[in-house]
């Protein structure tokens, strides 16, 4: 008899939350209290030659470190094997040139942050400015100023794909062309970056506590740059206040902190402020796409041909490389749609701007914006209802092989859309819209259908030809002599409630209460090598490994119970902290654990001397999917958009903890709404950043986010041992398209189509003004 | 983002504050709510060597009515106006305006006088003071003077206050019977500084507008008035068409500054809409 499902699928309150709501979380800045402070002096110019760095007289104990002092440190150079890729080098601190505003030029150490800032104020930085190139299209154009001499066309990475029948697909077809622009974003985690590096004189080791998503990878990257044994560095990600991809990459600041700790045999801390985070951490999604699609007279998309430009900033992010945006767009452009013939040309272009790195959804919010705008515009051209056009083009047969050789596993693209249409009450809305229009009000509804590649292991990254191929996860599980379960994981949560979800999975397998399960994470001294958190992977991969490891532990426990209860191993059931036999005989797991460790006796012959197990999981990946609906009102006088209703119909397969899933979706949608309406990092033509605070780079606040209704379908997939799919990014991927489609629907009377995001009030109003001026 | 070092004084009387100002002049800055000054200091855009904190001075946040005038103590917090401070039309107007200023925590510290002294062109109180022709009272050890709002706002972040002067009072008309007041602004997010705003006050007698004041904020280096909009309103009966015409006249007469959030052209559109909406609210 199988154990009844007791733990999976329940809204267990997050085990993480009591400490967080009591203010007892431990973030880097909590750990750093009282340490000597490091402040980075950052380049005020986008491109230039360093002539001199004149240092003031320093108070005792203070230090100024420049590129000359750290000339032995190796630069950060991530590599891609295939594709056209130029391995540009990012210095820890530059000696000769600066490449973007915000690039660290010197590190200042003082007793407090304020004193370090006082010293920074007095440093005279003599940089001879050179012509900078900032704008993506200008940088890609012939004759543009060159950012790195190694890359004379500013192209750092380039990929191409073209199926043989592409041209033929366009012949005689209805061809729809779009010019899609996505403006630069900042992921804006609530907690900024920061690190605390402590030297241990006894062992010669450094412990770096840092607000990061990939502690093991960071350790490898830092020790490679410094040329020190990896074993002499411990990296710990304590509580992390969000990352969204921004905290995946290796940054020079962390290398420098560890270098300082070793060089001065002391402890140093750097806590990034918000201005630095906006200017100098990592940006994303500054992209320009040209899309051509061929539809036959039935409205079936026969061909898709895209030209993708991504602004990668001044350097290539480590470990993903700057291929992460353009090559993802190239590989995943078709989304949930069938397309027989496909062509893509993707380029990553370097400019004198902050470094691009992954941000929740990476290129997919832009792709889905393009595809979902395409569906609307094409429907209009073809005289079809846009929902009907989607019906004719969504993938409905699974598994489905895409033109770029990805396997779409079982999903519900069509079903989520139909359900969304029903929940939204489309016919009733159309009546409401007409009534509002009669009063001079402009309501609109927008749909967006997406799939989200999640939980992909090494095969997917190998296909990208990254020198570093992430993907697998290992979980080491152990029952202590007193019966608690400890699971050491290579993944590293950054606020998403992974501890709770993994505990539920382990509880399900072992019958141990979640309250007695400890998930140990984010510490390279205490966890197996792993890849941290990104790409909607943790639940699928680390959760999958947790299940596999816990199942092995369960076997051991059953075997031990069979010996102790003198029963059949196959008949033992684990439940409620007990091992039970059908006849009623039972023993607590605590008692089993005691016996195994302390009075092993005959059990050792069956199971050995411990209750340790481990498993590694490296799946191909599974696609979750969703349909989002936004209902908006556009104020035509101001161009402002108010979201009246927001609906998500999500399919993430089996839900381990639905409340956590809903939280992921809602948070993602909030970021997507910011992406659609508000957020834009802006540089002037000289590369000065104009959005250095939350007064100018404006994420949505509570007032801008409507309640978000989440509905679930559950397609159970064999592609994940949990039958669960990832959900980390879908909200952010689908929302921009839904919101902007809704705006265009509202502005249908003006014939307005928007292809530039965010759809700021200024852009929307400009479109309305043009429409008013051209049509009397 | 830590401020540069500064000396700090917390006088307990107005006289002490004025004496400190007289002594330190240019070197010193008053701190009232600190909601503009402290961020500027943290960014090190402002580095005052001396701060004079007026929060311990009694009576600086009094509000009283004197004849037809509302007299507001300079340290009166924004939040104080969320409920009408007077039963005259100005009370309701100020409460409508206050709801647009920043967020609750900022409103509970930031002050009316601090906003005027700071003279951010997108400040609601500056727009109200200019548009409704407030008088501002400044004091120093050498005496007390009254400055009309038109002369007070000189350019962005610059007022007629001398370095040794403390702003102590703001005097606004209460607006008696027959007056209708309204305010409208457009900000990108709730609580953001507005991209454009308009304040209006009109006196109606015999069904037509006899007197009108229209103030605009967020569109130039200081708050401004719109005589062009006023001209359209005078002598006319209030109506939606009139409000739109006043908005159009007001917008046509401006050539607003552009920034990353709003081009000049876009701000002009907003001026038209905000005048229209403020008038609509006034006569609703
Ligand atoms: C996130 C945020 C959003 C905001 N949004 C808005 C908004 O939408 N609209 C808006 O209007 N404001 C906004 N503000 C500013 C806020 O309203 C401030 O409170 C106000 O501008 C200044 O008032 P204060 O009392 O805080 O002045 P302080 O910051 O203490 O002082 C400001 C300046 O005025 C001087 N000063 C202050 N009082 C006097 C005095 N009595 N005599 C002479 N000089 C004096 C100071 O020396 C200083 O130079 C915002 C602030 C923040 C932080």
C-alpha cells in the first residue's frame, strides 16, 4: 500500500518566514556590522585612458588599492567554445582604460563606510575621456567607435540558424514584419550586492559571505582569478534578499574582497548601495529585434525569421557569458508556437555601458512580447480573431521538436488559453469595453501565451557551448541519531522558499515531519558542489535530487525497520515519523536512527553504519506554460495605464506548495508590469547614466500592482521525477506582452500598435498625439 | 551613501536659531523634516558643514486663521493637511493636494516650509503657494519681512531667502463663499514627484467667473501662474468646454522643460489635461 499523499501539494507556511518577519534573518550586512569597510571608487566616464590616480594622505589603517596593486590578478574571462565569440577580459581593477560609468577603479578601505567615502572624495582621478558608444544600434553600425580592439565590429558573440525551406515559406505568404525594442532593465533585488571576507590566521583560509546565487561557482571563479587553492576559500550565501539573476555573475568586487583578506590577513566588508546597484551591478534586456513571419491563408505560421541584437555592455558576464541573451533568443524564439521553417541571426554587441547579465526570464520577456504582438498584428492583417490565430498555431502535439532541436514535453498551451478566455469573460468584457468607449473611456484586454523552459541540466548548457556547463544538482541526505533529517544541497535559494518545498518533498518520501527536516544550503564547506539558483531550476533539479536521495534513505529506513520489527521490507510503510507494518507492528524512525548509529548489531549487515544517502539529478528540462490576461484602462490625456484586472492560468505540473508557486507567479508578474510600463535604465549619448536612484528608475510599488488571480492546470510530465515544472520566471516572461497587448486593444480606435517597451505614458501619449494629428 | 561630516545644533527657541543663522550664514543649513536635505546629503550633493535643527522650537508648526488668511507655521508637516485644516475652501483644497505628496512616512516628517525653502519646481506646496499668491514670512536677527510668492521662487532650488533668514510662516487666502478650488497632477507612480500639476481657484458670482487664479508646477524652473488660462475663464460661465479651452490656452502659452520622464511636448499635453481636471474638480 502506498503512503497517502500528505506533504506534497499542501500550503505549508514557509519555514523561512518566522525569522524573516521577526527581523532575525542573517543577511550579509548583518554579518558585516563592525568590519572594516570597503568602498569602490567608480569611473565617472564611459570610455577613457587612466592618466593618474592621485591619492590623498590617508588616516592610519586606511588603504587605497588600484589596478597597479592588483596587477597579478587574472581578469574575468568566461568562454564559449562554438559560435563566433571574442573572449574579452574584464580586469578586477583596470590599469589603463575604463570601459563604462560605474566600473570600479579603486577600492578604499577605512574603519567605516563614511570615512572610506570621505577618502574617495579626495582622490583625484585623471581620466582622459575618449569617444564612447552607448546605443545598441549605433554600436552595431559600421564605423562605430570600438569598445575592445579585439572586437573591431563590437560584435562579441554571433549565432546563426536557418532551416532549408525558409525562403520558400515566405514566397506567396502574408508577411508580417515587426520592429521590436526592449529597453534596458535592472533586476533591482531588495537586497543589493555585498560581501564580507574574513581571514582565518590559523588555517590561512578566507570565508566570504556574499549575497549571491551561485556560491560554488563564485568560489571557483574567485580562486581562478587570484590563483589560490579553491579549498582555501569558503563561500557562504546567507539569507539572500532576492537576486533574479543579478547575483549569478562573478563580479570584480568579490575577487577584490578575497584578495584584500588574504593580502592583509584581515576582515573586510563591502555593502553596495542602491545607486551603485543601479549603475554598476548588472543590467539586461537592451535588445532590438527585427521579426518577419510568413502566414498562409489559413493563418498558419509557415516561417519565422528574426534578427536579434542584444547590448551586452562593456564585458561578458561569468559564467553564462554574454551569449546568454542573444543565444537564448536564437534558441527559444518560437515559444509555444509551431513553426516549420526558422531563421535567426543573433548578435551580442559590446558598448560602454554596465555589463549585461541574466535577469528573470533573460530574453524571453522580449521574445514573448514580439510573438504576442505578432499574433495581434497578424490577426488583423489576416482578418482573424487573435485568439483563433493562436489556436491555429499553438503546439498541441507532444513531445514537439522545435526547429532549434529543443523537445517540448507534455504541456497545455491551448488549454491554458481557453481557460483564460473563459475566466476573463471575454464576450462580457467586449460589451463593457464598448459601453466605456461610448463615455470616452478606453479599456483594453491583452493575452499572452508562453512556455517557460525550466529545470534544464547539463545537456542544455552543453548545447550552448559554454566552457562551464552547469546543470546537475546533488543532494546529500542524512538522518541524525535523534531522527532529524539534514539535506545538504548544491542549490542556493535567494528568497523563494526552497527550504520549505524541499522539506515537503523529503517528508513525502520519508514520513518525517517537515519541522524536523533541515535544508543546509549556500555554504561551500557544508554542501556538495552545485549550481545555485537560476533558470527556474531549483525545485525541478534540486527537488528531484532531494526526492531521489530521500527515496534511498527511505529504503534504508525500511530495511532497518524490517530487521527490528521482524517483518518484510516491502511491507514497511513510513508515515508520521513511524515505520509501520500491516499487522500493526511499528517503530519510530527516531528509534531506528538511534539503533543504527549506537547499537548497529545485525542492522549493519543490511544497511551499513549510517543513514547517509545522496543523489544527483541532471534532467533534460521541462517546459511549464501559462496564459496571462491583463485588463487595462488607458488615460488618453496622459498616456497613463491602469491595470484593472490581471489573470494568470498557469501549468507548472505537480505543485509541491501551491502558495509558494502563486508567490513566484505574482512576484514575476509584478516585475513584468514594471518591465511593461515603468522601468528603463537610461544613458545619455556620452554614457552617463541618468537613472541612478529609484526616483528615476522606477519599479512598480504596491499602488501600481493589481491583485493577481492565479489559476492552475496540472500537466504531469515524465521529464521531471517530481512531475513538477519550474515557475521562477514565467510571471516576468508573460506579463509585458499581456499588458502592452491590452494597451493596444484599448487604443484600437486610434489604430495604435506599440512595439517599444516599456510603454511609458510619454510613449503612449506620443502615439495618441500622432494618431490625433493624422486622423482628423 | 553616507553624508560628509557636519556639526549639529538643536536650538530651543526661534531667537537661538536666528542667532545661529546670523553667526554661520552660508555655512549653515536649516533642517526641518529632512526629507529633501538628508537624501541630498547622503548622495553628497549637499555638504552643509553645519545643521541647525528647528524641530525643538515651540510654535513653529501652529496653524491659525487671521481674517481672510490661513497662517501656516513653516514646520507644519504634510500629513497635518490630510484632513482639512479649515472649513473654508482652502482646507479641502490643501487636503486634496497633500494626498499627492510622496508617501505616508515622508508626509509625516516633511514640512510645508521645508518644501517652499527647498523650492523643487515639482513640489505641490510650491505650486499652491505660487498659484494662489501666498505670502511668505521670513525672519532674521535684523527683522521680519513678507515676501510675495511671485518674488520668492527664483529658480530651481533657489529662493529669495537670505542665508541668515528663517522661513517662519506661509499665509494663504482662505477663499470665502463663491470660491471654488481644485488641484490635479500626473505622476508616474503613486507618490512620485509629478510631471505636471495645476492648482485653480475661481470666484463665481451671478453664474460667471469673476476672479481666477491658475498655478502650474513641474514644468519650469519655478512654479508659474497661467494668466492665459485665467483670461479664458474670466467672465465666462463654468462648463467642460470652458475648462478645456482654459487648459488649451494654458498649455499653448507654456514651453515646458523636458527630462527623461517627459519631453516638453508631452508636458504641454499634461498641462492642458491638468488645468482641465483641476477646474473640473473645483466645480464638481
Ligand atoms: C521619496 C520621496 C518622494 C517625495 N515626493 C515628493 C512629492 O511628490 N512632492 C513634494 O512636494 N515633495 C516630495 N518629496 C520631498 C518632501 O516633500 C520634503 O519633505 C520637502 O521637499 C522638504 O521638506 P522638509 O521639511 O523635509 O525639508 P528639509 O529636507 O529639512 O529641508 C529642505 C531645504 O529647505 C531648507 N529649509 C527647511 N526649512 C526651512 C526654513 N523654515 N527656513 C529656511 N530654510 C529651510 C533646508 O535648509 C533645506 O535646504 C519627496 C521626498 C522623498 C524622499
